[in-house]
């Protein structure tokens, strides 16, 4: 049972890390492509911070406190907002978009 909880937590972390459009690395690269190095740093920082915070939480989500869950939600929301800024700049620059691999990741 414990191994299953650890695997679930590892999947949770991986889904955040390798989310839509290639996760932190993909968004960093796209921000660089559109010539916004500060946005690249910001999106990298926010996404990695959310990933690392998640990795520190209890493997079993049922053992996490409300405050931990709220902090994680806030970190993920900040990362997603910055990722949306990157996507908006990419759309305005008419650059190719990375494919969304999220469904394939969640099927594993």
C-alpha cells in the first residue's frame, strides 16, 4: 500500500513537472524565443517552486493540511498565470506551439 501512495505522489509531481506544453522547460524556452528573458526566469521560478513544494508534501494527499493544499494551489495558480502570459506572447509572435501532451501523461 505504501508503495502505491508513493507512486501516486510521484505521478502527481510528474504531472505538474511535465504538464501542458512541456512544463517548466517548455515555457522557459518559449519565453526566450519571444525575446522576454525576464518572463522566462519568472515562469521557470514559479513552475519549479510549485513542483518542489509539492515534492515536500506528504505522499498521501489525505494527510496534507488545508494550509498546505492552499499554498500548493496558490503556487500552481501563479505558475499557470505566467504560463498563460508566455502562451499569449507566443501567439502574438506567431511561433509554433508545443503539443499538449497532458492526456498522454495522465493515461500512464
